[in-house]
C-alpha cells in the first residue's frame, strides 16, 4: 500500500533514497534549500547539482517549503548532513504531525553531533530535540549504499535499526522493493558507530591507495590489512559507546559498509584521501578545525574528516587506543605528513 513520505535533504543520498521510495510506488516529496535543485527535480526529473546524470521517478516532487514536505506525512526521512541536522530538525518542531508523534521518523545522516557534554550520536541528539513521544522510536537507516547505485536500482542491503521493533519493521516494509533488501536491528548505537567511523577509515584507505600506486612497500595486501585493523577499531569504539551486538560489526552495517566505502569509486571519503596525497588538498587549511569551518571549499563533503574530530574526542575521554583514527586526526590537524604517519602506523 502506498504511503506518504517526506524526505528532508536533497543531497545525493537523500535524493537517491527518495527516488527509490517513489519507484516503490510511494507518494514522496523531498525538501531542498536551493531553488535550482527543486526546479531540476520537478522539471527535469534529475538532481543536476548533487546527483547529476541519474534520471529520477517523475512522481517524485520537490519543494523549498519544509512545512509542506514534512507536514501530514506518514513517514519522514531526515537526510541532511550531520553538520546541519540539529538546526534543520528545529524547523520541524511546530508541525502538528510531528508534535503529536503521528509521523514515523527515520534518519540517514552519518556522524556525530557536538554538545556541551562531548560528541553525541545522531539518534540520541534527535530524541532530545524531538517531542517526548519519539524517545526510543527514531529509526536509523544505514548500510553499504552509494547513492549512484541505489539510483540505478542495483541490489543494495540496508539496516533499519530502532529500539522500537514496530518502527523498525514499518521502515523495513516501506523501503524494501526492487533493488533494496532491508533487515531489522535493535543495536541502534552499534549501527550508528559503524556508519560514522567507516568514513574515517575510508579517508586513510584513500591515502594508502594513492601512495600504493607508486610504492614498493604498500599494495593490495596492505589495503586489506588496513580494512581489518579499521574494523577492529570501529568495534572497539562501538562497544565503548554502548553497542550491544557483536554481529553488528560483521554484518552489512559493519564490514559491508566499511568495504564499499573504502573500495568504491563513488566514495567521497576515499576521494578525499586520494586528494590529500595527489593534490595536497590539506595545504590550504591550518588545522582540522579550520578544515571543518571551511569544508565547503573542498567541493564535496568528506564526512570522515568531521567524524575524525569527534572520534578523537571520544577516544580521549574513554581512554581508547585507536591508532588509525589517531593517525588521521594528526594528519588533518597538520601535525604530521600522511606518508610518514602511514609508514609509522603500518610498521
């Protein structure tokens, strides 16, 4: 049965996700800040700014009116980047169907959100901002899912994680269809940590991959070594933050998402790692904080750079040894050269 769905955020992943839901026969509207994005989706059935070259379902509608897109929907999907998510959600709080909890909410954003008490995971932050009825009821959606391949309808597996099993199943049933397989999970923390931390490993992987092109030291074996070590760090971080299921890290939300993020040609974080080596992209920034403040100058959003800052803070607070994450932090903070830190890391 067709459902009414609002998607907040028309970046590549939000657009591809909205397109997949529309392809499944649902009545979908997507919100974008930019007039040109709305016009492109409505008139050309393509998001030429954030997902160029991929035709979208003609039934998918876009608007710059966030109240129209989010109001009176059975489902709402939050797809804004973690950097802007909290402020975006504040715009939704006066919508009647959000106030009374009649809209089931899911979130696609990856990363951490800063607070006075240190970095927090996304669902925890949202449930503090949203009405009390959403406590334990926000669904987190993740998995190895590059927007380009989802837009093409290539087979993709996702996790629908929620403390409320009914909501997990609701989103699972909403999403599944041609090209999309969806599985439920109760390990909301573990799935979120995997989704955020794999981007950090992917940046380091991109650095290593670029260096390996002309190296007598690094090769495919080294890259697999890095993947395995990275997964260990993600699991260490996950359990320290409250993950509940070991299989989270060996399933599609863990090893699956890590593998595709590191190896796929579509990966922005892998690309950023390449650019660190190939174009010396860090030379224009004085520190990691400076990079984050001016991240729009990169031309794309490497979420691993932002997540790295917050993982470093969590590791320090919890006394965790995360050598890969620490190596990237020192690199992005301009304390060491990437080539030197990789050699030190992989000794």
